[in-house]
């Protein structure tokens, strides 16, 4: 009986963790939103970082802005 209870608790915990991670989703950063619209981000911190060829660590901790900018460059080159 103890094994069954432990198994049920483990399955419920796994289901809870899986549903929480799926429900979280991914929010777009300000730079990703601007790139999706075909524009450049207007935030002062992002503009100063982009002028220096760097990523704005405040808005894009995982350097999403550089990835978004590179995707935009590839579209421009294809035309």
C-alpha cells in the first residue's frame, strides 16, 4: 500500500511540473517584438547597446535581441 501511495504522489508531482512548464510559455522581449514588426527597438538601453554591437542585458538576458537582429538581416539579404 505504501508503494502505491508513493507512486501516485510521484505521478501527480510529475504531471504538475510538466503542466506548469508548458503553461508558462515564452514571452517576447521588446527587441523581439520590434524585429517581428520589421522595426528597431526604441528603448534607450537597447539603442545604446546596439550601437556598440552588443546585447542589452537588462531587456535580453539570453541575448535574444542579437538573435532577432540576425534573423532580420537574413531577410534583408534575401531580397
